[in-house]
């Protein structure tokens, strides 16, 4: 086993030979070779740009403004959350950089070589649902543009199928196919796309903000919100913004190893995450809040939906630029948050038959079958189904961090991560670590209750933190108890 920062680079042929049934190994799940670790600090910064600069995060920041928070309070809240995410993703990234494995392989450390499918599939379901929703939201913006440029297309909006009119279907499938072409080319193409896409979206967003500020004649309130709140309520909502920001990126804190496995060093992870999260993420959120504040001055109300805002823009060239931004942003966020992870997660279920590309195709197909426009228009589904799964992410993160840093103390045998041998370090009991399951179930239940039951509404934004803490404490206690019992058993055998 390797300790500290030392990297274990086992021979891929040996790993494949040790798993003749193909239940744990394929080339996509194998440790990233040192000569393929090309994701430097800028690549990780661009990754965060792609994830931050999208419709969902604009709406998130605009929503905070709509509930009465001033732009400066939004900046404080999101900066606080971004700092926590920076720490979480950096620690998660170190695991991926050390092992070279993607998220489902990393989860074999704490869940067992077969038990890792439990956290992997939970992450995959959340990602697939949001993949479809993000695609649908961008397709709405494309529809707005087409109707502006070609009003005759209105006839296509009179007939529909499964809840979408013909024009909306055409726009959705266009974006769906465009993403599939980009996303199934592999991780190196993903890196190259993000290296230019993130900065391009920034430039377009700044143009939109400047245009709105000019339209408002500079009368944009940065230190006041649309509602008058007491000091106590302002403080609460600022802290709630911290919790909600962390919840938004809880998924990526789990699977950041999918990207960090290609980083050449820990320094690249730290530098890329620092510029991408507390700096870039906060700046984009502030820009979104300023745009929302400007819409109040220009249109008399805060415009929270980007597609609605584009529809109100009188400048056709700016409308075209804005829609292009949404298309690029959608592809960017779906790459980072909603495509890479389920592609690896599904490959982990059956490595012999499902590659990264096949997992990506499955992700794309299921995202359409889920009818994402119906998911998005149904608060019960978002709050219930997806909200419950989201509450599970905190306990999964708590177990992963506790196991690697406190229980195993960063000591890893990479070859055992791919070994079905019952004597392997991560085989546990029939390939499943029951201690992880025992820590996860009650912690996830508590987090879900806090997140979903109205009586806990005031503490709901902090459900992720509760889940992390509960799972971490339970897992550490169970692991210590197990180690103590094993030492006593060993001593008893030697005493004989």
C-alpha cells in the first residue's frame, strides 16, 4: 500500500488479468496514467466556469435577490458556501488524484468493490434528471430566439406531443444531439471544450450586465433588496445562502475525483479550485444578482427566468448572443455536473459491457424518457424525489471523507480497488462494507426529514451539513469498534 502523497501506478494488464469476469475493470475505470494527467490548474478553473455560468445558477442567485437579499448579501452568502465547496472538492480531488480512479472506483474504498454501486447509482439518478432539465431550460431560450427571428414558426407551437409543442421538441432534440456529439468524444475533448467555453460565457454575461445597467441609467441598487427585512432575517438568509450554495454543488463534491484523477499534482487542484470557486463562482453570482437588480430598474420587476429576460430584450443581436451563451452554458454544466458522473457510474455497474461512452448514451436516452419538462414543472417531484436524493449526498460525502482521511489515513492499495478476490482490502463482506450502509441509512433519513418536512423549514438549508456530520460520526464510531474487535480477536488467537 502507498501512503501520503505517493502515487500507486499498477500495470493495467495486471489489473485486467486479476478481474477475468469484467465485474470491476475496464479501460475507462482504470487509474489515469501519469502521461494522461493533462488537467492543469487552468483546466480546472475552466471546469468551474462551465459549471458556474449556467441558467440554473443564474436563477439561483436571482431567486435569492427576489426573496429580499441585497446583492452584497448574496455575495457574502455565496462566498461562504464557495469556500466550503473549495475545501470539500479539494479533499475529494486529492483522493482521485492519488488513486487515479473515477468516483465509483473511489467509493470502493469505503463501500466495498461491489457496494460502491449504491452511492454511484444515487449520484447517477440525480445527474440524469438534472441533465434533462438543463437541456430543456436552454431549449426554451432557443425557442424564444427562433420565434423572434421567424414569427411564422408560431404555427409549430399549436400542436404537441407528451407535453411539448413541435417547436419545443425540435429545439430540445437539437440541443440533446449537439451535447451527445460533444460529450461522447471522451474526457480530453471535454477538457478542450471547457478551456474556451467558460471564458466565452463570462464575456457574454458581462455584456448583458453592462447593457442592462446602461438601460437602467446606472440606477442599480447593490446594497438594498426588493423587500425590507429585519437585521435578524438578513443574517439568517445570508447563512441560509451559504447552506443552499453548498447544496447546489454537493454533487460535485462527491464526484470531483472524476476530473481530479487527470490532474498532474495536488497543487494544480488547489490553485484551479481556488480561482474557480471562491473567486469565479462568487463573481458570477454577484453579476447575476446585479442583472436581476437592473431588471427591476428597467422593467419594474425582477426577472428570474433567463428565457423570459431574453424575450424582453429589444436588441435582436444581443438576443442571438444571449441564446448562444445559454447553449454553450448548458453543454458546459451538463458536462461537469450531469454527464461525466453517470457515465462512469453506469460503467461501474457492468464494466465488461458498459464503457464511458455507452454510459453517456444511456444517460442521454434516459434523460429524454424522464420527460424533464414535466419534472421541472412539478414542484412535488423536484422537492420530493430529487430533494430526497439530494439529501442523501451529505451522508455519502461524510462517509467518504471520514474513511479516507481518518480511518485509512490516506493509505490506499489501488490494485485492490479492482480485485474481486475475497482477501482483497476492499472486499469486506461479499464486496460490501456494511458499516458504510449502517452509517448511511439513519443519517440519510435525518437529512431527508430536515430537507423535506415543512416543520423544519428554517433549518432545511443546512440539511447537507447535518447529513455529513451524522454520517461521519457514525461511520468513525463503527469503524473504531470494528478495529477494536479485530485487534482483540487477533490477540486472542496469538494467546492460544
